[in-house]
């Protein structure tokens, strides 16, 4: 099982994740991605879904047209883990590629 990040580790990780914020009500990070249109947003989700399956680490997300609201946390760890940081970085990298 993967370890929950300490407060110090969490704050350090957030420094390197532009646009990501701490969720208000839980130990999780959140970001809103905006794309050109629904096709780009859904393409992003489809490609992240494949990465998520491979990593066995799945985002919580909500899509409306070109917007994807993402929340990342690790249920098994009861909070934020390095797997969330890795997923956030993968999302940022893919989003910058397609927008
Ligand atoms: C059984 C399965 O491996 C677990 O439930 C995995 C699947 N995907 C997961 N995704 C996330 N975000 N957190 C988890 O703890 C998690 N656990």
C-alpha cells in the first residue's frame, strides 16, 4: 500500500504543480482544465483513462463541454500520495500537448 504524503511533502509537491490546489474538504488536490472544445476535453479523458488503468490509479472528474474538473486522492492511503502527484504531472503534460 502506498503511503500518504506528510504535510511538508504535500506542500513541496504543490509548489511544482501549477494550477493545482488543495481540495477544501479532504486530503486531495484539484484542478480545472479547459480545452478548445468537447472533442479535446474528451480526448484528454480518454488518454488519461488508459494511463490510469495501467497505473491502477483513477481520477475523480467531472466534465462539462470543454471543462474537466479533476480531484486526485488515494483512497487506499486515506489521502494524498505520490501516485496523485505522478497522475497530476501526467495530466499537465498531456494537457499542454493538446491545448
Ligand atoms: C483494488 C484497486 O487496485 C484499488 O481500488 C485502486 C484502484 N484505483 C485507485 N484510484 C485511486 N485514486 N485511489 C486508490 O486508492 C485506488 N485504488
